[in-house]
C-alpha cells in the first residue's frame, strides 16, 4: 500500500501531463481540417456515440505527410542539424568537463557554477544576444574587422552555422554535466595503471578515460540531441530561410496555416522518431546502473 | 621467521610457468638449474653481487615537506623486499619513484645499472600492482591481463599463451570472461597480480597488495604471493604498514620513518636484533626498560634501572661505556612468568598482574612492578582457561636470560 502511494504521484503526473495531452494530439491528427473553432472535425459528441465518431477518423493527414516532400526533408534536415550540433557540443563540452576534473577540487564548485550560470538569464534573451553578436554589423564581425582577419563582414546570422552556434551554446551545460560526473568518478590510479602497463598519456586517455566516460558521453549526447531535434526558437531566430527544421514546420503548420490536424500528425511522427533514441538512452542508463552495482 | 633465508631458492620442479614469452626467458636464472641443493639466498652479504636497484642519495620534496630524505638502498635480484613503516613515512613515495610516477628532487635511481630517473613509467621494465588494484572496469579479466601485452605489440598467439599462463598461475581460468565487478575481492587481487606480472617485469611493485582483504584471506594470499614470487623469480618490492605481512613474505624488511630507512635486515634480524628503539617498538610487542650500563665482562653488562631495584644483566655485541644511558628491549614471549622465584634466572623481578589479554592460543600478562613499571609477559595457554595458574592481582615472578633482550643506545 505504501509502495502504491510512493509511485502514484509520478504516474499520475505522467498520465495527466503527458499521456492525456498526447492522446488529444493523436485524436486531432486523425481528424480533418475545417474552418471552425477549433479548426477540425469530427468533434466528439455524446449523442452520436463513440462508434459514429471513430468511423469518421482516418489516416489522411499521415498520408499527406508522405506526399509532400517538405515534411520528410524537414525531418531529415532536423536530424542532420541535431546530429552535427550534438557532435560539436561534444567536441566543445568534453575538454571543458575534462579540464574541470583536472583542477584542484576547491575550484570545482566555482567552475560548475560558471557552467550553470547562463541559465539564470532567459533563454530567449540569450538567443537574441547571439543575433547581436552574429549579425553582419555585430560584435563578432566588428572584432574580426578590427583585428584585420577579414575585409568584408561575414554572413553568419540566418545561416545553419548560426543555428549550430546557438544550439551548442544553449545545450553545452547538458553535455558538460554528465561527462563531468562520469570523469569525476574516474579513479586516477586507472590512468597510472595504464601508463605503467605501457600506454603513453594519449593512449591511456583513449583506452581508459574515453571508454570509462562513455556513459557520460552518451547521456550528454541524448540530452542535447533530443531537444535539438525538435528545436524551434533557435532555428527561427538565428536560422535563415534555408534552415529547415521540423520544429519550425510544426509551428508554421499550427499558427500560420492553422492546420491543426496536419500539425498534430507532424508532432506525433516526431515523437515516435524520438522514442527510439529515448529508449536507447534508457537502456544506457540501465546498463550504467548495473555496472555500478 | 622460517622464510627469511633459503626460501627463495626453490627446487626446479616448482618452476614451470614461464615458457612462451620471449622476454620471460630472462626470468630463468643460471643459478636455478636442475640441482635441488638449497643455497642460502643472501646476495646483500655478497660483496660481488650487483644490486638490481640502487637508490643513491635520493631526496624527494613536495614543497617544503621532505618525503624521502637522502636515502640510499640496494635491492637485489629475486629479492622480496618489504618497505615497512607508518603511514606518511615515505614508503609509497619511494615505490612511486620506482614506478616512475614521481621524480626524485635529488639523487639517482639505478635499475640494472641504468639511471631511470628520467624514464617515463610506460618505458620502464617495472610493473606495479596498485592498492586499489586499478583494474579496468570496462574490460574483462582476460583483457585486463592482456592490456600490457597488447601495448607491447606482441603477436596475438603469444598474447593468448601468456594470458592463459597468467590465468593458470593465479588460478583464474574460469573467470577470464568476467568483468572485474563480477568477481570477489580476493579474485580481483589475483587479477591485479596477474596483470602486473604478465609483462614479466624485472621488478614488480606491490602497493599494500593485501590491504583490502580480510585477515584470513590475507594470510592465505601472503603464501600465494611468496609462491608466485618463487615460481616467476621476479624481484618484488612490497609496500606495507602491516609488520606481520612484511615479516611473512619478505626476504628483507626495510623499516622506514620520516623519509629515512631506519633498518634493513631479514625479518628474524629485524625482530631479534633491532638497531633502535623505534624498530624494536614498531615491530611486534616489546618491553623497553631504561637504564645505565656498567660492563661486567666480555659483551656482558649490568644495567642499573628504576632506582633501588637489583640491576639487570644483558649481553650485547655493541660496546657500551660505563654509565651510558641505554634501553633494554625484551620481547614479551621471552619473559617467563612463574608463581615462585626462579632459582637460576639472570634477571628476575616480582610484580602484580594488572591485566590479562587473552588471545586464545596465548595470553599476554601485564605485570606491574613495585616501581610502577609495567612489563608484558606472554605465555602459551597450554591448559584450559578455567585452570589458568594466574589471575588478576596475583603476585608473580618474571624472569629472562641475559641474552633475551637487546641493549640499545639511547
């Protein structure tokens, strides 16, 4: 009984705030577009009964997604952007996390604070700040022109590069923290043992440090990849007209076209695509826990 | 300590395991041929013998702290050398300098005639078994043992043979595919040993190798370690704070304190003839009696102590001048305890039993003399405890011979 009360709140939370809204989204995605409020039919009414309601549902919207190549291109492009940004975040985040475990331990809380510090400012404001930095009259171009590295301002804003910069910047802490926690647990004597057995510093890092921080790397990559895949704010503010991301498509479908059923179908497919990496992520976590026992 | 001498010369029949690895041939030593004669293994007494390791005036400072203070020692091939001392005495620093993880501030470390001070750990012919074992958790037992061999670029077939051999040597064959977290502490200890021995190092360093094991397993493992050391003929240097362990396994024990070597000797000599009060006190249990000497014959001295008591007699090879302050160190087991005054004892004192420490096989009696000095005496419990001859508050006689104690200068 006590057990039930302990697990009830998380399950109730999940049911109310995830499964129920998701069921509604699925339901809308199976409806047809209509000029109405809300803009879809059929609407469920108790008079007609559930049978009549269900008979009017179809998969038309999902079929539509396969007919227009905008959607699969957007999915693919989102995957590509998310994958590249995740790789870049890893390349930037790993050395930072590694460096944080190398400094004397009294410095670590300060560094940790600095990593988390950007979260104290609104995410939107930080993305707007990047617009100021990256635009052709922005601080970055001014700096580069002043140093003399370039003659004409670089076009960074409204390109995919700006999107990568924005994603790396925003999600960096999510990469650093799990890797840091994996590296911090790493026993220094393992590195010494590897060196003692004939490894150079570099091979010891490659054969011991990297494999032993693998769980942190995987966790960090998922924590960046999953939100980056459905990212909407960064591509719409920093990206250009060429930047095709599913989050943006979804938003336009929903707010510009007011086609709720198609938007819902896009969202459902996105979620199903995300379920795969999430399941993989879960498995990784489980393995890690088993290894620690 | 029966193992002190002769132990390291094993019959050839025991010496089988090293066959495949090309490098390991140098483990087979000429002196270990087919003859079964037991030669005393005491290279440190042989002026011709060249030490494998020679520390020459080595000093190591960490900031203002001197961890190793102008230290000079020799370690010979095939020795089982124990560095013994309290924590913070510098023994681990000494070992880490041998492994290459620390560089001496001053001095030279010679390995087989070569100064290895500037050689990085991965280029040294030494291997180390870490206190934490430092097994790679992401690799199987087999891969752990093969790790060093793979770095050497050894051929696959040779690696297989060598790892199998190591698994046999440490009786781990059936655990080869497991991960370190899937085996027991004792097995992990053996994996660590196998891994560090796999490359057939000239010198194996063991940092508190048995510290994580419980007492019973530790004692078994000590003998296993000695056995493996004999079989492979590798020079072992062990760091420990456990004097029993050092005495059991080592051919020689170096007692350290504050970055200095206080005494290096075989376990029996360390125990029987400590060169200082520090060593006598650190190794085992001891009674220290302060007094002043008067010569009464060749090597024989009378010791005046605790005002008003009859002087004690003790023999000593080291000369003492008359009136010199001294410490007489006597092991409790060399002090006899009797109810009546012994008739023919060189030294006899009377006192009252203050405490009895019952250890099962033996009991230690703390006897308080009228002067307030407490002397410990040990007696084997040959009778059942209900029939014990003495109990608390009993007045008893303690006696010991003139050769029982060691006379140490202050």
